[in-house]
């Protein structure tokens, strides 16, 4: 019987934990709290809007600089940008290139 490699499971668990912490922090800084009956619909709309923006950028075949400027225009709150930068630099980030 093939047993899963415990180190792979441990790495996956670290990644899932970190991704969950990132999402929770983003919810905190945006004031999104799952305490309303329509919160799942609101969350769905956030992901739909993000995916639609990504498709729009890709279809327009913009240069990288244009893509960056377009994406930056959609960032409505500097706190989000700062929060994500913090995720990238966090020593616990299992996705961080070393």
C-alpha cells in the first residue's frame, strides 16, 4: 500500500494554514465579516470581479506595464496592498522564494 509522504502532507498543511491566515487578514482589513446572510454571495462577487478583471487584462494583450497600471487602478485601498506585501515578506510564507 502506498503511504503518502509525511513531509508532503506537512508542507501542504503549512501552505493551507498560511493561505487561510492570509484570507482571514484580508477579510479583517477590508471589514468583511461572515456574519450576514448574504456574505457568501458577497465573497462570490469579489472572486467573480477579480476573475473578470484578469480576463479583461489578458484579452486586451496589454504590456506588462499596462497590466500593472490597470491592476493598480483597481486597488481601492492602500491597506490591501500593504497587507499583501506583508504576506510576501512573512518568514512563515511557505511559497516565498528562498
